[in-house]
C-alpha cells in the first residue's frame, strides 16, 4: 500500500514537472522553429508543425530590411553606458550612506529610496519638456541619462542592504594598514561586493534592455531606435503577412538574452536566492 | 578610522553627482507633474491656470474610469498569479522535486529575461485566429476542442485574461526563485520536527512556513504591485490596449491624452494619480507587516 502511494506520488511529481517545463519552454522552442519556416508552411500546415527545412532568408530579411543590426547596436550602447554609471554610483553612494561618517547620510539614503515608488509614467511628461528645452530629444544621451537616474534607487537599496551586513572590522583593518579612502573602496570594498554588484548588473540589464516607454517617447529617428521600439516598428513595417520575418526578428532579440542568461545563470540565481533582493 | 571615513571631499565626490542626476530626472519631474496638473492645455500653446478643475474632471471621465477598472483588475489577477504561483513553484522545488532541480529552476526563470515586446509578439502569434490559427487555437482544434477556438485577444471578454496569463507566465519564475531562497533559509530541523509531531502539509504551511515567509511575501507583493500599476509595455505589445478599451491601462490613457491629444495638463493629473495609487497600494500592503 505504502509503496503504491510513494509510486503514485513520484508519478504525479514527474507529470507536473513535465507540464511545467513544456509550459515554460515550448513557446520559445516553437518561436525558433517558426522563424525557420517558409511562407507557405504557415498557410498549409498547422501552427504547431515543425519546420520543414531551415529557411534562413527570414533572418536575412530581418537583419537587413528590418534594421535589426542598428537596433541591436543602439540597445547595446545605451544599456552598457547606463550600467557602468549605475554600478559606479550605486557602489559609491551605497558606501557613503552606510559606512562613512557624516550628518545627513540616513536622510540621503531615504531620499534615494523614494525613487523605487516613482512610476516612469509620472515623470514622463515633464522630462519630455526638460529634454525638449535642452535639445536632447532624439539623442542617445536622453535615454542613457534617464536609464541611469531611474536605475539608481533600487540599485542603491540593494547595495546598502548588502553593505550593512559587512563587518566594520574589515574596513578598520584596512585603514590601520594605511589605506586611504579611494584605495579602500577599490581594493577592499569592491572585491567584497562582487555578488551584490552582479545582482545589480543583471537586474538592471534586464530592466534597461526592456525599456519601451522612454525610448518610444524620446526617440523617433529609426537610426537611434532600440530593440524594443524596433520590434514594434518591425511589426508595422512587415505587417502580419511576413510571419517568418517577424519570428526571426523576435528570435534574434531573444537569443542573446538566453545566451547571456546561460552564462550568468548561476550568478543570477545565487545572487537572488542569497538575499540581495530580500533586503 | 574616522579621518578616512569622514573624508568630506570623498563623500561629496561619491554622493553629489548621483544626487544631482537623480534629483533632476526623477524627483523634479514628479513635482513638476503636480504643478502641470493645475493647468489646462499644452505648455507654450494654450496654457491656462485651471486650479483643481482637472481633478474634478477626472472622476467624471468615462475613459479614465474604464482605464482604472482595467488596471485594477489586471493588478489583482497578475499579482495573485505571479506571487501565488511563484510561491507554489518554490514549495514544489523545495519539498517535492528530487531530480534535475537546478536545470528546472533555470528553465522556469527563462521567460524573465526576454524582452517584453518580443514576448508580446510571440503571444500575438500564439493567440492568433486570422488568417491562420496560432499555436493555441491550432492545438485546441487538433485535440477536438474546436468549441474553444476563439480570437483570444480580439474580443473584450478574453483579452485581459490573455494578457494577464502572458505576464504571469513571464514573471512567476522570478518570484519562485526569491521564495525558494527564503525557503532554504528555514532550518530543516523545524520542518522535520513538525512532521514528526504529525503535522500535515496544509498545517505545516499554515502554522510554520507562512509566518516565517511573511516578510518575503510582503516584499514580493509590493514588487508585483509596483510592477502591475505601471501596466504599459506588455499591453502595448500584445493588444495595443484593445479591442476597444478592454486592455487600456492608466499609463496608456495618460500617454494618449498627453502625447497624442496634447492635453498635457490633464495628462499630468493622470500621472499624479498613478503615483498616488502606487504609494497608497504599497502602503496598504506594508501595513500587513506591522500588525505583528
């Protein structure tokens, strides 16, 4: 009896696991197969059928006619530029408000915390006016500045959470050894914070790469569009007729993320389970 | 020690650049939005002081009420789905799943990393009915459920549900990883002891796991809430707010009013409303924390 029960349990667990994996992975797998189909296959065969061959022309169409190369480059430049500053600022500010000695540090930490609650939509209209006056509409700078500023609050919050649990003795020992503040930051604090920095990097990378609201508001020059706005434009350009090319463009925007995730996945999952997000 | 950590020049260098940028781009525009909300028209064109007229108008505006209702429904469904399923999956990983733990957790996290617009376009094709059946309809029709074949995102009755399902699909892996980390922090001995005392699964969850997980559940609810209040990207990519106004959110309505119709003053009222909703909602969720 008991053995039957255990057996039933393991069957149920395996069944549920299989369903879970199918639900999570099948849509992505389907998309890749569809991106390799010829136009006729979409009409003559059911949607779930596998691709007959490898119809690479979809990718060539998306890459050249669809400007995917440009969109990629733009997303990459904007995201990387913003990430460098976000990490730099969140480490320096985070350190200053937790470990350094000055009067207003708690107030400044709280002030940066407000930003977690600010929806982008609320700041959008005035920001558009500010950028308009400064002639920053349709420039990369407009996006990068907004990405940095809106990435600060959560990043500083995560970094301070991590730094608070870092024992002061380590810093004291370094100071006794004659470390100045900049050397202390660079040689002692930063290496100790590797996990927290990776968490911030990864989270912010996904947020910035996924930005749509800023880029559709501030950019209308096709040469400066990012992946997200580019994909929307692509849909309008190719309509619903060229399924293969749309699937190819979507796959192209997805595949680098998957590769990146595969490389970093241990750090991502560990960073998140280790409690950086728990605060 | 004090000399090094109290270095005024270093503090200024560390804090001031970020402080300026943050103030100009995040805080100032919020205050500015409040100021704009007292005016009518568009700055530079017709721009007149209107006092609180815009606010009075807000609750008589049928489109605004419709967007608010859609947004609130979306928050309720997606929040429950993301946090509830995330928690369920984490419990499954911790207590039942024995083989391939790491691979399965990695796969479940997969959709989190995909660009929103890409996911939206993928789901457009999954839900499609015209000119050819998309993935969902073609499977339904093949397994004999022809009755269920329908324009999932083309009709008001299912569009919001279809959108919510997509957003839950995307994010539940994110929450499951956070909850899983929290579950690992609960010492195994406590759970073993409860099991020896004859605690069944439901009681174990109710009297031991739930209280211990409470802070992290609240954090996740706030996270999910602030994410869903903003409802914009995924709805734009999947349905463009349609059919009709069936999936048009507050942010989308604000965007239309201020950028497509050029009513910046009135748009700002909606923007301020979204901000207040965000603060009020997180405040309410956080109050559950302080009771104990």
